[in-house]
């Protein structure tokens, strides 16, 4: 199958313009699965929670999802896209999975980064996978990358491709996602944005470098650090079902969960601090 990252440079608050631009980029390259950045339709640097609420959308009937669904139906493709999600009184930094027949599912970001904690509610969907024709995908959003447990859980749940919508400002994630691919033998697609935002007394610059990685950590296609672009790679999801690391080492069968109990404890001895 053909999987693609879509690296965009949204203008804050210009939802229709941002969606139109993303769709134009997507239309320039044929793929079975497209991955768009985190919050690609709104921009990232909200002044406060009220501003985020004013731009948030219902994932079942909002403008952005309707436009993406129309594209997916026309292309016979699937799309994973970051969404500022409205759910009653709550607001989530989410990603939607959309197919030719509509919304497949929603993932809400588990690990909020910096001032996101003042804007969004903590994600409550848990880590989950979604069945697509020919493969099963998992979804992480941006800062989720720093927690290796998240990617391992998705791999244990059967994910063969990890989709990673992002607005990365730190320089580490792209390298780390190559390791996530290797240590779980999964494909990963990091769709990052480019450009900068300066609002409410803050300025952020986004690092680009979107990529698709193979199960051995090899980068199959990589974007530059400036400019919008689409990168497409052909993958065989069956390779991610083979968890043999050597002829005698199986990534999952060789685990020793009895040694890992501390991973599920909220407090981790003297080294843990809130």
C-alpha cells in the first residue's frame, strides 16, 4: 500500500484556507493512506481555552471532517488528521481517522505538552487501533512520541502502521520515531508542520522533517524543514506482522512482563516527582 505524510503550514484561525491548501497538496499525490499534522485546520498557538473552543469542531459533522470525507470518498483512500475537537463542554487535541464511508474513529491526545494543559482536556480514548483494508493502524499525536510505552501498546494491539500527526518544536522526535519503528517492527508516519506562529506573547517555530519509516528504522521518505510537501512510500504491512528480531529473538515472545510492573505504577520511587 501507499502511505503519505502531508506537511503543511497553516495560518492560525483560517480554517477554510488551511483545509483547502491541505486538500490541494493531497490531490497532488496518490496514496491509500494520508496523514496530516496535528491541528492542521486551526493552527496551534491558542491564546486561551475560549479561543480553542471557538475553533473546535464536532468530529461527526464539522466542516473539516466533511471536507476530508469527501476527499476520501473520491480517492477511495483513508485520512488521519489532527482536529481541535469539541465534545460538549470539553475540548480535545484529537486525531480523526476518516475513510471513504465516513468517520472510522477518533483518538484524543494522551500526553499534553506544555501550555496545552491550559487549553485541552486530557485525552480519554486510551490507546487504540483501527482496522483499514489490508492493515491495522494506531495513532499517536505529537508529544505522545516521548513515551515509548504508548507505541509499544499500539504494537501489542496489532498496529502495523503508527500514524503520528504532529506540531513538533523540539528536535528529537523524528530520530526517536525511527527507534520506535525498530523496537516494535512497525511502520511509522510522522506528519509535521512547518512555519512559525507568534501570538499572545509567545512564538513557536515548527521543525518539519516529516517522514515515513520502515520496520527496521530506515527512513523511506523524508521532507525538508521548510516548505509544504507530500511524501509517499510504498510499504508491505505484512512485514510488521513479523516480530522476529533475530532467528532466536521475538520482540513480543521474549518480553518478561513480570519485570516491568513499575511501568504501571503512578509513582516510581524516589525518582518520580510531579
